[in-house]
């Protein structure tokens, strides 16, 4: 009996464990629970009907629950059907024993679904306008997802649901020319966030990639975070100039022509219910393989080979940004002339204050500073360092500026510019450089209580004087904000390669970008004096310039060669935009004046012409009276008298356009005969016999500055004006 009982118990236990084993590994198919599962799912949404096949029950003994799984169910709503791969749920073993059906969770795995069809199905359940818009935007794409829903003890859905899956080959048409296609990503969604990974898509034939993108609910907003890791991006001009990109994200980005970079980036921002962006934060590092953009920098005056397109190449770039500040830091090759240079830069903006540091290394490219007559020597590395601060819509402070090579050094300290980049003030400026004429310049500026001391050992003023004495060139000083006062003391100033003045001292002031007052003087080596003054009041400006040695100044006129000796005296007044000036030169010699030589040759005065190109012609006095307004110079009279010839000229000059002069030239022999016969004035003018009279020539000079035409006609009478001016000069000389 005991044996029978033992065998029975053993068999029962064995059968029980076999049943448990079979139930755990193979499960049992049944349709007993179909109604319960269907009713439970339909409680989630009454508009959805659920169609189930047989389900399989699998025991999970260690969790004391039963897993229920069905394959190939279908969801139906509004005549639309979605095929599902499988549905899986669990209920406690106790509820099966008690005959009560209590689901703890629901896991749904989908087949590959068309995204557009899925949205249409969901919209049929809850007709949301946003879903309608989304349905119209999405054109293609497939989705596979695993949905996990948990229930509480009362059968209600908990808020810890998750939806995981991926989207493949999606396509969205945003606007006519703004389409996204080849969209692929892995997603993970719960009640608080949406996480996307390996997000890739094509926008206007440009491939874009995000390693991670997460969207979280943050009060009334959505917080978006993303990550890009070591990804290469190439954007063409069509993509960059897209109106959607420019309008939504970056202003004036249309200057960029091409971007090729490898990017590591973390970013975040907020989106409100109206899809407005806010609180953007970016931390990124990049290797810029190539960046091309339109060069609108006004730098051709300093860098003569400036190109229309600026290129950055092989740049290491760090970019950090948030609402309150941003940082841009980088270094690499830059091409804005014909050869590559090297640049380092840092821009940091915080509270409307931009701090910047830049270092530019120039080796093969040219660099010019015309206002200093400086030009970089080829193949010598020149380094420009700039450090400063800019207040938004206000001043710029350049705390340090340096231009250095192994020969030259130019330094500025604490230079302030106003919002229009006009010079407001500076602390110090030091210059030690060789100019284009290979002349050394050593001088300094120092701010002393608002006035500036200009001191130095030597300064080459040759080019400056050439501009001052040129009709065509004008010196522009349009970079001063206010009045500047200078006290000058320079040991030596070069007027040309052969002439030096010593002890160049005095003072000058600038106002409204013009020299308001000046009182400067210096001495030649033989103690001859040079003096320059300007005095201004509310009505007019008076300028005087005298030099007991005129040669270094007159030689600056390129059409005059072989000028010797001379004393120069200049006087000018300027009122209501017009200057009335008188230039006088005494006791000088000319060896070559091409226009005058041509006049003499055409007049058959070859002997005087030979003299002009040989030993030279001496003049006792030259006087020029003229008016200057805007671009027109009106010459009221030029009169020159000397032992060989006398000349009188009048006319006008349109700067850089036209020269029109007419005049009279008389040899000294004829002029002396006229002056000696003044009592018989009328007879001399008309002659006592046929064919007699005074000999001279009238001439005209007209044309562009580089293409002058000269015509000459003989004359037999002199104008009373010519004779009167001659008599005045003779009387004054005696």
C-alpha cells in the first residue's frame, strides 16, 4: 500500500513538473482569454476594434505569472486595418487560479508599417489638426516599433509606458524646395521624452546626421538635446542660401558658399507650443576642411591682392554658445590674397561685450600701409596681433595692436574707436620701421592728459610732401571722431632722399578731420628756415608756407625736373569751401619742363629750348594766383619772368580729368626792346612799317593729364596786361 501511495505521489509530482516544464517551455494554445484581452485593449480607446487569433500561454514560474502571446492580430478603426506582428501580456498566476483576469502589462510588436498609414489610422481615432498636417507632410517611410504598457492593480494604464523602434527611408515635404528624405533613426519614447539615435536624413541633396536627439517635456515647453560625434558634413551653396535656413536660423548666412567640416557637437534648446525656438545652447569642436564665403571686408587698401572669395582651410575650431554668451576659438590657414596665411583667433561675447584676440602670420602675401609709406618685404614673415573689446552698438577698444617682423615694429596701446570706427583716443603708439624708400622711421605718440606728444629720432616725409604738393592726390583724414592736438618734436625729417631738416618742432590740431591750427618749423643744415602755419576761425582758414630752400618741395611735381635753388612763399585762405591762393618762387633755375620745351620748340625758339634741356633757364620770380573749389582749380594768372623768357598763363584744371591752359611766352630780347620803347608805345605795338612789330608766341595746352596737346601761334602784339605785369615786376626789383 505504501508503495502504491509512494508511486502515486511520485507520478503526480513527476506529471506536475512535466506539466510545469511543458507549460514553461512550449506553452498552451487557447482562445479562452481572447475576449478578456480584447476588452482590455479596447478600454484604451473605444474606437479601436481588436481581432485576435488563438493565444499561447507560457508559464513563468519564478515570477509566478503567465505570459500570454498572440501572433498576427489586427487593429481596426474607421474601415482602416493595421496588422500587428504580435501582442504579449502577463497576468498573475493567482488570478488564473481565482478565475479573475488581471493584466499587468501589454507588449505590442508591430510589423513594418507605412508611417503615413499609421498616422492616418491614429488620426481616425483622434482627429487632431496637427496629425492632419503631419499626414500631409510625410510622404514615405516605414516604422517598426515595440510598445510596452503597464497596468496598475485597478487595470488603469500607468504613465511608465515605452515605445521603441526605428524609422526607415522616411520622406517629408516641408515646403516646395525644402524636402527631407532618406530619413532613418532609432527612437525610444515615453510619457516624458522622445529619444532619437543615429538620426540621418538628406536635405536638398546634403546628408545630415545626429548621433542622438532627445525631446523632453519641460513644464509648458519641450527641451531638445542633441549630439553629433565626429561626423563629416559638406554643405553646398544651394543648401546654405536656402531661404528656410537663412530665415529660421542664421542671418546673412548667404555669404557662405561652401562648408566642409568634421563636427563634434552637443546642443539643446526649448520649443514652445507655437514651435518657437529659445534658450539655444551649443558646445562644439570642429575641423573645418574648407569654408568659402564672400569677402566683404574693406581691406584691399591694406592687402592689395584681396580676393572676392575668402577661404578657411584645415581649421581647428571651438564654438560654444548660449543665450548670454558665446565663444569662437580657432586656428588654421586662411586665403584672402593669392597665398595662404596662418591665423589664430578668439571671440568671446558676454553681456553685449565682445572680447577678441587675433594673430595673423603673413609670409608670401603683400601688406601696405600707405599712410606710413610702409610695404611688407617679400618672403619675410610679418605677424599682426590684435587684442581688444567691442561694446555692442558702441565703442571698440583695441588694447593692443602689434605689427612685427625681424626689421619693423609698430605698436598701438589702448586705442578707442566709436561705433562708426572713428578714432576717439589712444594711449601710446610706437613706430620703428623702414619704409618703401628703405628709409628708417623712428617716432612715438604719447597721450598726455588728452594732448598727444609726437617725438622721434627720424621721419621720412618725402611721400607725405609729394601728396601735399600734388594736384591729383588728396590726403584724407576721415578717421578722427573729435579734435586732436599734437605737440611735435622730431630730431630729423627727410624731405627727399638728399634733403634733411633738423629740429622739426611745433604744434597742430585737427578738428572735423581737417587741420584746424598749425605752427611748425624746422631748419636746413645751412640754417635756412622752413615754416608752416594754419590759423582758423569760424569764418575762414589761413595757410602760410615759407621755405628758404624751395628745391625739395618743387621737385615733388613730377612734370618739373632739374629745379635748383629758389625761395618759396605760399599764402592761402579758405572760406565757404573755396580756397584763394598765391604761390611765389624767387630766384630759381629750371633744367627741364617738358611742356615748356614743347612750346619753345613749336615756336622755333630752339636756342632757348636747348638751354632749358641743357644748363637750364633761370627765373627771377614765379607767381601763381588760383582758386580751388571741390574738383576745379581755376588759374587766374601764372606769371614768370627771367633773363631768358617771360611767361603768362591762365586756365583751369579739373582734377584727374582735364587740363586747359592758354598763355603767352616772350623772349627776353623782345621784351627788353618793348620796355625800352615805352614812350613810343603805340608805334611798337603796330610797327612803323609793314611786317614790323613785337615777336612772341601764344600757346594752348589742353587734354587729360596723361594726354596733353599743345598748339602755338606767333603774335605781333603784347597785351597791356602782360606789359603791366612786367613793369610791376621790374619796378619791384629795382
